[in-house]
C-alpha cells in the first residue's frame, strides 16, 4: 500500500493565534497515523515561479487515512483555532509510490 503526503504552503499572519492551532493539530495528525516530516525550516526554490512562504509536509499510512484525518472532528477543531491566523493556507494530499517489493 502506498502512503500519502499532505503538503501545505502557508503564510502565518497572527503567530500568537497560530500557536493555538499548533497546540492541538499534532494530536489530530498522530491519531490518524500521521507524522510531520517538515514544519517550516529553511527552503530554497530550485526551479519555477513558486515562492512558498512556509512549508509543512506530513506522511500518512494511506490516502484514506490522510482524508479521514482532514475530516475528523479533532482536526476540524484545530482548523477552527487556525481561522484568521494565516494570510493563506494551501493544502494538498498526494498518494505516494508503493514501497519497493509491494
């Protein structure tokens, strides 16, 4: 089975309010088997015109698990805490390739 990745490009406009989101979002991620691979950090555009502000990347055991996470009550509550804390918050989910030998 292929894992799935959620990739986020965001621009935080209210860091204090965003801390409320980050206080609850990791538990929602973990509850659905997800893990953070990237949360901010230095990044560099290598090609193209995309100029991301802040990148986050999460891995889930499957596309279904990632979608269940997004729709779950725990993450809906986290999203409510994030409302108004970002100038933009773009999120995509993409299915990865199957593990070798699968």
